[in-house]
């Protein structure tokens, strides 16, 4: 695809019909780490302006832990996961109360959506979240999304909201993603280093990944630092969605398309949201190992995966789960959604369609992974 100019990217952001804005903990808090309601209100003023122009806004907001630890009598953000979860449970309600009051001043309703990483893996939950978000936007509501910290299991949690925001941008098929943090853009090195320079425009995020030096959170309040923000921008760019990264104080100008912060161009055309989900969010639960002929067909990009070409199935999974499709050397060729349980597939290996039909019935005479549910890696 031809790379848009910075002016074109800025204009996509300004004219977005649907925009996802992510605000990090570090931008909603005071120097002591407590929720700063004045900063939250300033952000809401900028978002209300976008709503006034009739664009759909989805806000991905961190800040539950920041809002919860003071009222619970802690001096600082808790460090252990269980106390963080309990703190987020208290803080999430308080955070929403502040958002409700702040958006209410502009006559705007908000709705809370709490997502776990699991919801982005399972196809049914994914569709469900997508439907609810869509309906909220149709109703003129600003959905406010956070990770469901109270219930997220330690092994599979986003932790930061950066990557979650890129997945939400895909879920709602946003035209642009704006990441608001405590630094005014991407620098060539952590901004505490004296020769670090801000980049105004990044035409291809993949080409700068090994040229900039990034580190974790500078403030110690946020979680992912610049590492997860670049991952989010990368997912968005590869999904055809441009991003702007800047500080929360620049929210207004950034949303109006002014040249603040760092703008990132999309690097690929937009695919279907379902394929993007399979490609980025879905963590494979098992593997289908295919012979040379099937590997060639899969690599061609247009074929479904038939049982006849599958030589082995690895690990237990259910129909609808994401799986790796691998060649016999163990190389990952594609990710796809399996149409059958692993137990069923074990019986179907190597059989052609008419054998499947006569042995198991017509409902088994189908590809193990349909081409619409398959994404090359
Ligand atoms: N190359 C870089 N450019 C800009 N910021 C960087 C870079 N490397 C690390 N950072 C740090 O990332 C921090 C933002 O991440 P974080 O604290 O997690 O914020 P948030 O709470 O908004 O997610 C900045 O304060 C900055 O110190
Ligand atoms: N979900 C957590 C956010 C964790 C966090 O700090 O995220 P971020 O500020 O985006 O790096 C919360 O609401 O407190």
C-alpha cells in the first residue's frame, strides 16, 4: 500500500467516525499516584468535543487501582496481585462515578465494559463484546473499557491497557487510535536521556522498532511503558489503523488533527475484524500438523485445511478454539479456528471427504479449518 503523508494521517484522525482513545494511569494521577479528578475532567472536556462533532468515541481507561488505594487506606499502589485486584474492584466503581459525573456535564452517557484477555481469545465472548460495543455506540454512549482487573488471572492478563486498546480498536473497527500518556510522544530513547529526540511521524512502525530505545514505565505508576505502547501501535498499524501517541494534555489538539505527539501511519490495508482477531488476539490452544501438500495449499492463502492433509493433532482443544497449523518440521504456517474438537480430529486424520461422510456422517465432511477462519503468519 502507498504510505500516507503525516498530513493525511492527521486528517484521518480529525475526521474519524469512530475513534478509540486510551488513557494511562500516569495521565490520570497526581504525583502521589492518586486519581487526579481535575486531569480526568480535562480529558473528558476534549472527548466531549469529539462527541459534539458526532464521532463515536470509545475510551479505554486505566486508573482503577489509582482510584482505589487511597480510599482503602494504603499509602501507595499495592504491589501484590491479589491486593491490586481487590483495589481495582473498589477503584473501578469510583473511577466510573467520576467519569459519569464529568461526561454528565456535557449530557453524555457512559457505559462500563470490563474485558479479560480470555474474552479476546474465545470467539463467542469476542462477538459478544463486539455486539455490545456496537450497540452502545449506536445509542450515543461513550463506552469506557478497562481490563477486568478484579478477575483477570495472573497468567493471562494484559496488565497494561495499551494492547487491549489496539484490540478494542479492531473490535469496533475504529478509524484511528489515540494513546494518551505522560510523555508528549515517542522519543529516540527514554526521555530521561539527554540526547533523546521526539519523532513527529513514523511512516512504518516496523522499520523503527530496532532504531528507537524504549523502556518500561518512567513514572512507576503506569504498567507497560513505551514497550507495550509500541506493540499497540504495531497491531493497529498492521490492522490498517493509524495512531497518535501523545500526552493527555495534548488530547484536544491531537483529536483535532494538529501535529502534536507522534503519528503512526497504517502499514497494511484493513482486513476483516475476525481475521485480525484470529491473527493477533487469539492464543492457539493446540496444533494441527500437516503434510507437504497441505502446507503448500495453506501457504497459498486461499485453501481451507482438509483432514486428508493433516497427519497429527497436538494438545486438547474444543471446536471454535484457535490452533496453530504447522508443517512436519514444526514451523508455524497459519493460525486458524478449528471446526472440530481435538478428539474428533484424531479420528479424522488423513481421511478424504467421502470417507469422512461414510464413516461419521455428513456433518464431518467439512474442512478442519475453513479458509475464512485461517490467517497466515
Ligand atoms: N523511547 C521512549 N519514548 C518515550 N517514552 C518512553 C520511551 N522509553 C520509555 N518511555 C517511558 O514510557 C512512559 C509511559 O509509559 P507508562 O508509564 O506505562 O504510561 P501509561 O500509564 O500512560 O501507560 C514515559 O513516562 C516514558 O518515561
Ligand atoms: N487496569 C489497571 C491499569 C494498569 C495500568 O497501569 O495500565 P497503564 O497505565 O495503561 O500502563 C487499572 O485500571 O488500574
